[in-house]
């Protein structure tokens, strides 16, 4: 807490001195804006990381699977994501993968 001295206004009236705490001082506002911007950027980075993480599984092809049965089980779990595993649309994924 700090004591503020008394002073005279332009009209000649005297303002009595009083105690001033830090909470009564005006904040500049930059700290708040900077914090909000930093938080927004952090949330954007997290959302981008999550969206990229989910899309990477859908870009797989037949060579990513060790056998035809593994490719077929992945295809059956999510047909829209793994649609590129079934080229001729007969419901059998990676027919040429004989491992």
C-alpha cells in the first residue's frame, strides 16, 4: 500500500491525500490481450495436432498391412476410411496381398 500525496486541481480546489493499493491502479490491458492470444494460439495448435493424428490412419494402403486378413479387418472396421484398400469394390480388401 502506498500513500498518495494531496494535490491541487486546475480550478484551485485541494484533493486530500490517501492510501492507494495496487488493485486500484488501472491495468494497461496488454497483459490480458497477450494472454488471450497465447491461449488461442495454443488451442489452435492442439486442434491441428488432433486433426492430423486422426487423418493419418486413413491414408494407409495394402503395403502397410502384414497380411490380407489384417487389411480385411481394418477395412471392415471402417469402410469409409479404408475405401482405398478395396479397388474393385467387391468387399474384399487387398486381394493381391498374399502374406
